[in-house]
């Protein structure tokens, strides 16, 4: 310590010695920005982090774009061939945010080189590809996660706690919709090509609804769906509507579209139970709507009330601000990656709160069943191989 009382960073004691983990990322666009921001944010906001992310290298096909992304996001290096990430011994965690057709092969290759993996949803372009990815990665023994980040919204996790505690009783209904308006766009053309994307609004948006339905209510047993393509010449669905039945007896609806004019990022769901109901709107991310029937006269007439999910004892709030100082969409990725890094550090499980590649596969089976139902005009049973 100096004579004036200052402590240098090298002398300062920390709660524990934080080990580094090298991160390699495939992809640099929308999700690349979200994941990179999360690694950098958790390094100081979740102090001490479970492991200290070291952004080693990022891969992308366009050298100009990926080199700019490396500078912008803080990666030490960039490459134009993802195989270089797989072969880099400095990389311990492979983060795949590339297009859907690049989810399976690179994720499998990284895991088979002993790297932990996180892959954006949908896990594969169909259930068969998703199943192979899960099985081959699972066989390696590495930690794996499918990036269904909405499991890590504080209000969603609070809803899960209420359900697990029996606060809303036996679940009877689930209604979920993910509505956006950018269907007529021509940017990111790969999202509209079957070979690259697998499906359209269903895999992109509907998969999120399916995953949260599974996470909050339970396995989906059967579906009856219709799909529509509004844009001329497009190879994938622009919208999907489905009635679903759950193994526990609940019934529900799942809707996904990119043609809901005026809807920017409207992911909403409601769950009704024998003792109460809960509802959520992503565009009001910090709020949960709750209703408990109660036993007192007139309790049911009180309707829903709004809970601002920002109290010190609410999920994930130990990392953030005093109550009422709300967080944003980008922080769901901080929670998600913190969860994965904790599992890697401790040798713990990613599930049940984090989505594993098995969860990614199971969501894909539901998606496939919906597309079969839409094509054949009947109810489809969801089966798992």
C-alpha cells in the first residue's frame, strides 16, 4: 500500500479467484451483439462472475463484417472459417449464433473437441437434425445449452416459482402468441429460405412460445395447426396458429406470425389455473400480471393486479439495482450465460431452468408436428425418438 493509502489493483483482495474461460463465437449479427454484450456485462455486474469470459475469436463468412465485429465486440481475433474456432485450444466455450443451417455441424464438432457449447434456437432445421445434434453433443459429456433466453426474464422465473409452489393450482389453460411485423422485409434473406432456416415464423418465434409452454406448463401431447405464407414465392411459413393439448390435461393455443402490423416484439402468454392466473407481456418485461381467487367473498372480483418484478428477493435481482430500477431485454442473456458458466464451473446441471439441447430437440418435435398437422389437416400426436 502506498503512503497515501491507495491500494493498487494487483494488491486488492477479491471474494475469490475468478478463473478465465476462453470464448469462441460463430456469427456476429443480431445475436452476436446480444451475446457479446452479455459476456462483457456479466464480467462486472455479477461480481464475482462464475468464470471470467475471455473473448478469444469470432468467426463469420464476410471478412469485412467479422473483422469489424471483432473490434466492436472486443474479440482478440477473427476468422472466416468456423473450423478454426473448433481447433483453437484457447477456446473452452463455443457460442453458436450463426444461421440455422450452421447450428448442427459446428456445435457437434466443437463438443467433440471437448468444448462446452451454447447454440441459438432453433437447435436444428427440423427434429431429426436437432435430435442428432443433441445426441452427439450429449455423448461428449460437455455442458450444453439451447439459447431460449426468455426463461431468464425475472417475471418468467417468478411465474415458474408461483406455479411450482401451487399458487395457481391445477393448470387448465395456456395461451401464447409471439407477434412481429417485419414479414414483408427482404433483409436477412436466409430466414425465408427453407434450406437455410428450416421453417419461418414457427422456428423463429413459435419455438420460443413452445419452449415456455413446456417450461411453465409441461410437455405438449398433441397439436392441431394451420400455417400460412403471405409473401409471394416464399419457401417458409409466415404465420402458424395451433391448438395444443398438454400431457397434464391442460389445453392451449400457440400463435406465431411476422405479419402482425404494428406489433414490434409482442410475446404474450397467459396461464389459468384452478386457484389463480398469471399473464406476461414481453413489451412490459418487468411486470407480471397475477390473480389469486382466494377464499374471501369478492376475492375473484378483484381481477388481475400488476407485480413489478424488481424487488431484492425476486429472481436474478441480486445482480442489479434498487427496487423499481428496471432492467431490459439484453439482460436476459446475462442471466442465461451466468447460469451456463456456473454449471461449467461447478459441474452442475444446466436444466431444469436452463434449456439443454434436449429441450431444443423437444421443441423441434412440437414444431414438426405442427407443420405435419398444417399440411395434412388433422391432429398430430407429438412423439419423441
